């Protein structure tokens, strides 16, 4: 048995379309009433008109359903968390494959997956693809999960002297994913079964890769400035920073902010200005919330 620390989670989700024509992200969270337990499921679809938006919804629905089914008793779930997360991932991948085979217009669709699970002061996750899971602690931002993109492998080759830095800079298609849920064999799965300890004051960011139009230094700066505020304010500030970029190629952005607090700690009031970001939050340990974030459509880029 793991020793437990009394923690509660302040959570908030937000989603914006960016400069894309359609929303291909999906995200949902569930934090149980009165318990230090909860989880987030996020998927970033791909395939454009080949139903990337459908793929992300399939993945989120399948993984959420499996976790929800198993969440009645977190103490019983925890010893089998790796098996449950792996099974949910395989099931979601199969469902994407079945849909794409039965619907010719959907061939080529797929999605990333990121699903962190919080049990008291312990964090587990499964991820496939490049959607980042960040931990902000003591003023420092750290990515926790693997990045299943070609650029990550290139960084490894450079760090070990196998590839030169100039060659790496000019290497094509660095954003190409090396693992994704497309209904075939999954090349890489990052399934964390040995928990990461979390503590009072930690902030976790569960996001699609659209947030990475901000560099990690920018994300860290926003979190340093807003770390004393609510999860809703933190999410709104990150979205505001993305919108300030005004990048003509801005991807969809979806995120869930999870702020870890000692039980009985209060939360700071929210800013009034949400800068047109859609978000909802859970602010009390005795409230259960399950939300699919809404979409704010922006004008299509021209020129």
C-alpha cells in the first residue's frame, strides 16, 4: 500500500480552434466527488477531411469509458493501473481501425492519446504521440511523457554524437509522428506504471501539441506569473498568450490545467477577463465534474 497525502485538485479545461477550419482535438476530465482521484483524457486527431475529428472523439470515448468503468474503487484500480491503461489504448486503437475500414472517406485518420490518472499524491499516465504532459514545480517546467515525434529521435542522435547539429537542423519532416493510433500496430506506448509523486503547489498541464506554438520558456513564464491563481485563470492566461502570437498556422489548442493543493487550502479568485477562451473548472473537492470542452471558432486566415 502506498502512503497517502491529503490533496485536492483544482481543474479547468479550455479549447480554441486556432487558424484551422475544423476542431480535431477532444478532451474530457473526471475528478471524483470527495476523493483525491481523477483523470483526464485528451486526443489530437489527424487526417483533416479524413475524419481526424472523429478519430479524436473515438479515442477519448473509448479510454474515458474504460477508466470510468474501473474508477469505482481507486484503491483496487491502482495495482492494475498499467494493465487498465494499456487495455484502454488497444481498445481505442482497434475502434479507430474499424471505423476507418468501414468508412472509405475516413481512411488515413488517426489520433494521439494522453491520459494521466491522479490517485492521491501519485500520478500515472499513458500516451501515444506528441501531446505533452507538463509538470510545473518550484518555478521550473518539465515535460513528463515521451514525445513520439521524429524531432525527439533526432535530439537523441545529436546528444549522443551520432548526428551533427547542422544536419539535424536541416532534417526534413521533424514534426512527423513516430507513433499514433490509426488502427494498426502501435509503434510506441509510454505507459507510466511507477508513480510520479505530486505535491502541494504542483501544476500539471495536459495539452495538445497546439500549445507548443509557445516555446517551453514562454509556458513556464506564464505559469510563474499565474501560479498563485486558480486553474481557470492559469488556463485562460495560457490561451491568451497563444492568441497573442497571432500565428497564421496556429493549430487547434486544447488543455486541462490540474492544480494540486493541500486539502483545506483555498483558491484565489478568478480574473474576469477570459479573453474569449471557453473554459470550465472544478474548484472544490466535493464537486464531481465531467466536461467536454466547447469550441470557440475564430475567423479563417486569409491571404
